[in-house]
C-alpha cells in the first residue's frame, strides 16, 4: 500500500494508489486537451440500467464522455450500452465507473459546467484505473511510479485532494529518537 523512500531531506511514505491516481489523472487530462484520449473497446459491451434522472444526466454529458474515451449509447427503456472506455480504465469495472461519474455529477448543482464534467470524468477514471491498496509492486514498478509522480504538476496530492506523500525530515526523525 505504501512505498518507503528517502531523499536528501529525509524519509518519504508514498501512498501508491493516490500517487498512481495523480499520474493517471494528469495523463488523461493532458490527452483530453490534445484531443487524443485513447479508447478501449469492450470485447462484450456491458448493459447498465439507469434511473430516469440518471439518464437525463447521462444525456447531458454524453459528448464529454465520448471525448474522454467512452462510447455509451441508449439501449431502450432505462438501459444503456457501454461499448468502450478510456484505455487507462480497460481493467476497471466500467459499470461502477460510469455510475460513480453520474452520481458525482448528480451530487453537484444542476448547472452543467463543462469543466466540472471533464474533471469529474478524469478523476473517477483515474481512481478506478489506479494501482489498488495492498497490491504488491516490484522495485522497478515502485521506481517507475515515483519517477512518473515526479513529472506531474502537483505530486503532493491526488485529484480528490488527499496527500500522496508524508515527509519526515531528518531533523524530525533524529528528534523523535532523542538524538537532537
């Protein structure tokens, strides 16, 4: 769940899930700005049932979903068919991901702010696609993640606002061990 590392200033504890979430969020947001979000077709399209108010939200954000790598279409009644998802979310539960996006938009005020919709889609997609807690990582994968995190604009917090890194300075560590 955590990567223990050090630098010249002290000890770092990195939450691997939120670190990966930050990396994926920024990659997805950058790809969206370039109009180049990769999509992954599902081998078997998934059918989802949505409540009428959720269908209304979906209809309002369908163009943004498409620009973010989703291919979703109405399938009669309250059903929708998910044909593709953003490539970074290919191993995610696409039904759960789409529900989270819709519920997040439902919880916000009723005005459709395109930037908020884009951000909600990117945040939810990155969260679902990120390395999970308690997933063992090789030393190479940990190093890759730390390197990628270092390339992000905001390496200190995830898109939800949670901290990615806890830092303990050498002074703090020495003070706690009674050395200073």
